C-alpha cells in the first residue's frame, strides 16, 4: 500500500550488484541503513521483505521449453495448469524430465528477428520504388568490409549479442575480421572463458603475439579455426572421434560426462579414450595429456551450432546497421518503444551516427518509428508516454481515411474521445506532435478544453440529426472543420517546454535545458564535450590534464571499490556530446549530494583517454552546480549602474546594499561601475562585501538596474 515513489526511492538505494541480499545492502549502503534505522515504515517494509527473501515467488515456467512425449503427457509426468486454464506445464524440472526419458526442446523467440524483418520491409520498399532488386538477408556476403569495420570500431550498440560494454571491450581486443571470429566472440563472452585466461590466449594467438600450437598433428584441422584453443563442445567430440575412435554417440556421452564432472564416469571415459588413442598409435602420455586438456576446456566449451546461429543474426544486424543505418535504427527503436530508458540510449546512438531524429507529428508519424526521404527518422506515436495503442490506432485510421488534420478542433471532431481522451491529447501536445499545426504548445494546451467541448457538441448534433441555424447555410467543408480561432497565448518558456517533452518522450528532443547557459559556461569550461577528444590529441593523447566540463547527468552508476568504499560513474550531456565522469571514494563522500540533483552539473578534474572506450574520461576532484561554479571560477561580479536613470541615488544605494546583504559571505568580489552621463567611475567593494553569485542575485540585480547591468567576469 505504499506509494510508488516511496518504494522506488528505497529500491534505488540498494547497490547494483549481482546476488545482492537485503542484509548485504544494509551493510553496504549507508543511505539505506540510515533510512532503516530512522524510519519505522522503512524498517517494517524491509523486515517484511527479509521474511520473503529467497522464497519461490511462483511456479516457474521456461519461456521456450517444450516437452515432447510419444503419448499423452499424463502417462509420464504430473501436470500443472494456470488458474485460467492456459499454460500447461510438467511438474518435473528439466533434469527430471530427461531422467524419465522425455525430450525437451527450447524454442527461442528473438525480438531481433522482428527488427530485421521490419528493417528489410523499409529497405525493400525503397528499393522497389527505385526499380532495384530486393535485399535477401540470407544471401548477404559473409565477408563485408563495411560490416567488419563497424565491428572493429566497437560501434555495436543495437547489434545482436555484441552491444554490452564487456562485449565491446572483447571486440576491441580481438578485432574480428571474419565470420568465424564472430562465432568465437559469442562463445567466449562468458564468465568461465573470461576468468580462465582462455580468452587472453585466444586473442594473443590470433594477433600473432603467441605461437599457435596443436597438442597432436591430427588435431590441426579441428582446432585451426580457433588458433589451437578448444572453444566449442563439438571440438571435444571431434577430438574423441579422430584421436580415439569414438562414435558420435559415444563422443556426446563423453562431452556430457565432462560437463557434469562425475569422478567415476570420468575415470571410465579416461580409460576408453587413452586405450582408443594408443590403439591408433598415439603415445599414452600424449593421450592422457590431451584428455586432461579436453576435460579442462569442456568446462568452458560452448555449443558451436548455437553460437553460429547467434553469430549469423549478429552479423545480419551489423550488416544492416552498416549499409542501411536509418532503416535499421528505426526498426530497433520501434522494437523497444515501450522501454523509455532503451529509447533514450538508442536516440543517443542515432546522434552518434549523425542520424536526424524528428519529433512526432500527428499528420506524418505512424505508430512505429519511420524513415523519411533523406534518411531522417520520424518519432513513432507509440513511443509517447501516456498515449495508448487504441488511441493511436483511431487517429491513424481516421487520418488514412479522411486525410490530415487541419487543427486541434478538426482532430477532436474526427476521433473517438473515449479512446483519445484529454490525457492522451495533452501528452501528444507536450511531446510536440501538434507542432506542425502550430508550434505554440501553450496555445494548444489552453485551447484543448474548448476544442473537445466543440467536438462533443458537434457529435451530439450529428447523433440527433440536428444542426444550428448557421450550420444550415454553411458550406459542407465549414460544417466539418471550420477554422479554429487563434488565441494570443504566451508560449511556454524553454525550460517548461523541454521538461514536458522529457516527461512524455523520456528525453529532450527539440532542445536542451543547458542551451541557455552555454554562453556563460563557455567562459570557464575547458571546451564543449564533443571537442574533448581533439583537445587530448593536441596534448599527447593519454597524458592526464586538468579540465572543467559541464552538462546534465543522464546516467549514474554507483559501486564499491576494493576497500568497500562507495564510488560513482556518471555521464554528462551538454547537447553537443557526452563524457563519463569518475567520482572516486574521497570525492564521492564530499560531493555525493550533487549526484542526484537536477540542473547543470560542473566537474573539475583530470582528463585522460579511457583504455576501454578510447574516449575521454574525467576523474573528478570537484563537483558543483552552476551557482557553485560561478563562485569558484568568476573573478568578480561587475555591476554597471547608469546613475542618470536613478530618480533617487540614495534610495538606489540602500536597495543595492539590501540586495547584496542576502548573498554576503561568498568569495566573489563586487565591482560597481557608475556612469551618470558626464563621467564614469569604478568602485571595488571591500572583502566584507564578497558575495555568492547565485542566479537569483543576478536576476534581482537585472530587474533593478537593467537586464544587461550585472555580469560575472571570468578573465
């Protein structure tokens, strides 16, 4: 019964760590522990959760597991059924199902296959219109240079199986240049191979830094594609066949025995393998060594047929991203449109790819993201928060049947208000979907109640078969959609417009809250975030250098270091680019409150090239908001006072004293430049009048002495 915000706030205090427990979370998170000790409701909630922790939440069901039996399943296993009568499952788990002799198949449904289908649909529609042959994804070349260049550059966001941070690191080290390497990537990116040193060995051999060696000459053909390293389960089976004369069935039993590590079974298999190998002329010591090697790698071996199938889908998505970036990213965005966090990441990837993403448009947008002539991606109506599929369907159906909408009143008259209610229309306005009709969102917002009322009256008259006196003599077009009167309404300020846009889209699409601060930020930040790489290159690459950066926090991750102290990694965005900022334990303790605040964040620290991403990263030793940055970097506050405009100089002095008094105690000196038309003089106030140059002070001085009168001097 607790509000969502209350629970969400607590959930975010739990460290993001695999296998975390509530007790460990309380020990590791000081904030959570403080809440637990000081708030009875929090204590009661967590104590209740502790009693539930570790229990089975429900009867589990494999998402794609299908059991096949030669006759009715009830002849072999007890069944369980959902209360609705659907979802028939065995009450045995997968091991018990196999033990009683049944076969279990896993059918994997991949969203990526839908993405490929949608992308090809768009691509081939355009190709047909140009008289070109359609693309057959099954026939694309397996050695496409453009696709492998994309992979090597680690631009693999949205590429199936290859988009995680860890996978990008593996790709950067491996530098895949053939399809076999992609199969290996999928197989190697697992905890076992990564922690065993097997991956390092594989990469060193591929790069020519280590010699490729085979445990026996007859195994070269089997192990050559993986540079002498046993990567796949099929290789274990092939070695048993070639070296020791195993049948395929026997080799599969060996593979399973190695995977399950049963000592008695392994001893039996060792004897069979060594006897078979020596019978074929292999020295006993060599055979025993190879068996040990197989046993070691069988623990990490991956099924190659599985890996190859995934690698094929991964390559197809990489090929589409390399050759048809707009069509591919529109399909990916459409597939994830119900996940706002993912949409934000993908929109940022579009910007990295230099693709234009246009705001939603009530007269052009479809439910999904679409590609416009020229390659721009048009926002899908289905990705707007608070707008359901039924409402969008109704809008699209009406638009397709009777043409585009002339204005808000026209739309309200033509759609079903039960599906597209006021809340839906407000969300569309906030998202910018009506900007093509009138860019003043405030005017639409204010006109909405009257537009809906007019539409309701019009609908009532249609139902009753009546019309008003003037409607009888009006033209048919006027009866359907007379022009809505234009109201004089002040547009929303940029901050309001962008805040509402983010609330409905999950991101700032048509602007950025930092934009109005850029002229001032330029006076003390090192450079815009998209220029940091150039700055590092000019200053000998990896050498650290002091830098000041600013932006909005768009991503924040906290973790513990080896000493158990908290640290954070955050991403700053200044509309032009992004940079990761590392806040290590000492700075974290000092500035932790700033990490969760809204508004512009300024960071100062050492800038260097990150070894993983090859992008600049700042290690912060100071953090603050815009007011704090002004006080830290401004040399003085200059007030230009035109005495000729003051009716009462003494009163103005008293007013200035009053304004400054509220902000005294800072470190920013104040200078007053007085001009009365006949002369000019400048006065530097004493140290006792040093101020905190907050935004509110600058605004108050501007209101009293003129909008351009007060400014901060940074030189």
